[in-house]
C-alpha cells in the first residue's frame, strides 16, 4: 500500500531534451550506453536519507518548516518514513540509498535501546530492499549530532564517549553488512577543535588513527567486503576538522598505516569550503590511489557555509566526471545526492523534482566527460606538454644525483625558454563539450 505522501506523482520517465515536463528526465536515460556501459552503471545514483527524510527545514535563524507525517521518535513513525523513502526511490529509479543510523531509528535512552531500534529498522529495510531491488551504497554512524559528541567521538577527551562511539560504529557496520552495503563511510564532523587552548592535538590524532584501525580490523573480522571510506571536510560544525581535504586525509592514512585499506568519499561542497574545486579533490584522490565515491551537491558561492544544494552546473560536473572516468570509473562507489531542497520548498513535488534535475545534470556532465575522453584532446595536450620527460636524458635525472644534474646543465649549456601552458585554448576546448 502507498503511504499517500507522493499522491499522484508517477514514476519518472526519460522523455528527452525536447520535453517540457518538469517531472521527467530530459538527459538521464539509465539504459543509454556511454563508453560501452549503461549510464546507470556509470553514475550509480543514491538518495541520501538524512536530507530527504530527516531534515526538518530549519536554519540557524529559524526552526522547522517541513511538516512530515513521519516526524517523531517511535518505531512506527520510523517505518512510515521508510515506506515514504522507498516510494521515492521507486519514483526516481535510483539503484541505491545511503543512511546514518540516527536518520532511520528513533533515539533511545541508552546504547541498548539505540541498538534495538537500529536492528528493528535493519530488519524492516531488508524487507523493503528485497521487494524493491534498491541497494545500499553505504551506511554510516552519526557521531556528531547528539550532545555527547560535542567534543568529538574518536577524539573526545572522555574515554567513555570514545567507547560509546566505537560501539555505535560496530552496530552500524553490522547493519551495513546485513543489508549488503557496498561501502562504509566515516565523516568526522566533530573530530577537530574549537580552540587549541583545550586541545591535545597529538593525542587526538593518535586516538583517531586507532579508532579507524579498529574499524578496518573489524571489517576483516566479520568478512565485510565493502570499501571503508573517509569523507574530508575542513570545518563546520567544528572550527577546524582533522580530515581537512583529500591530501590531508592521505597523509593521515599513511601515518597510521591505512593507505591501502581506506579510500575517500569526496563532496563537492566540502571541496569548496576547503578552497578547492571538486575536480581538484577528485584528481588528487585519483593520483594518490584513494578515490572511492562522491557526494554530489553544490554550495552557494555567496555563502560561507555548506548549503548542500542540488547540482546545476554542467561544466563543473563534467570536469568532475572526467577525472572519475580517467581513473577507471566507480567500482564500489557511486554518486550520492548529499543535497537538500530549500526550506521554502515544502511540497513532495519539490523533493522529487530536485532529484530529477540533479540526475539530469549528472547525466549531461557524464556524457560531456565521456566525449572529451573519447576525443582525447585534453590527454593529447598533456602528453605534448610533458613529452620532454620521455627522453633518456630527462629520465636519467630522476635516478641520478643533484651533482649529476648540475654537471649536465653545464656540459649541455642548458638555458631553457618558457613555453605556453595554453590554458585559454584548453578552456575553449572544454566549452565545446559542455
């Protein structure tokens, strides 16, 4: 039986670019073949449970604007929320979803009640997933909203909070494995500091390293085949977060011996907060061998915080997927819409239309990226620019000494002239495709 929330909204269909139907796909055709693979299999879309079904529409200056029939702290209401969620997944045809434990279960009085509630909802999800065919891209634990985590979880100065957080992650990993999740994510929203005056930074980093090692050890103990992912973000809610950006995370993983075990879940909005572009973070992770999955959204460039809007910039999205395709595409990862409708967008149609638009933007970006890959213009330009390093003399420098290189400069009278980087020509090239 239908929950009735989405009323007369039909399953979204692909109608093509000429359609004026706001509730239809204009570019996303899941069965279209792009570079030898179905578009759906390239993009691997997921809907985020927290923004779509748990967020009440508040902001720092005003409270709840959404009135949802499932809001409340009972298992019956949590199951109604799940009914509505899976109805939206079916309307959109998204193959995956993602969740935090606190999104899907009522908050209990203690750890035992939280665990019971999560296990109850895991059982309910298993039934919904079997009937619908929707899969779990990743699960995660919310270790940032409850007041116990105000000073972090893995980095909390109170060992009892560390213990509570670790136990909570165990239950979430168990739920993720039970539901066939393809990844498990950790985002350290409170793993950082507000001031160094009350922070032992070295101890907190060591504790966070041990916490993540415990996660990896437990993954192998239970036979979880999914990928462990860490999600970078520089600040918000914490003034400074230790998982600042992709490069910082890789240094952390190397320090604690985890660079072969853990990859990154990268978010567009978090890249912007770190002073980077999304393509920079993706290219960095790919170069370091730790690109895992992405959270697709956008920030308002006039605002200094994480606005989590749905994507609408095809050139940005195209360059993001260009680097993903260059890296071989997603394996266990995918495109999760970590995005929310605006607090004035009250209607069920707004929620569905936002996802449809985001999926269309990603489809356009993917097709543009694939066209650039197949044309080869950017790759040819790179090959030409770095061609000097293919000579035996240049290669020998990388295995020689500083003295050897200095002697070569003198003996060959090397006096190089600058060469154009051709940035404008390459930007014009990209514009041909987007």
